[in-house]
């Protein structure tokens, strides 16, 4: 992949006065893993090319276009290079650098 990855996500941020709310936060949207990635994890983030990332940020985008982008236009798994890591990497109790 020759560009930075843009992960599809949705979220809610504090209003202009930055008053936090219990509903603030975001999630990264994932899809089923396929091919070699399925051996490692059953989900993978949906990643967009830069031009689609700009479109994704359009709050007025119709629901149908959103679904089309998520289902059909994420970067294919072939553009990524996957690396196995220790289970300690994903363990929140692990505080050591590796």
C-alpha cells in the first residue's frame, strides 16, 4: 500500500464547547477476514484509499452510498502485508515494550 491507511469509522465527539458526554467515542468498522488473515483473526478493519476517505467524511452522504463503500470499495486484502505477533501484544495487562 503506497498511502496511509484510512480506517472506516463512526463516532460522536463533544459539541463545540468540548463538554464531554457519556456517548462520546468512536468505533472502527470491520469486515470478515478472508484468506491468510482468517488464520490470525476473524475480523479486519475496512480501509479506504485517500479519495474515498474524503468522501467518507461527508456527513450528507446517503445511506445507500455508505453501504456501497463499506461492502464494495474497501482496500482488498492483497494490498496489505500481515505479520504475526505475540499474544502479549494484544493483552491489556502487558506493559512491556517489545
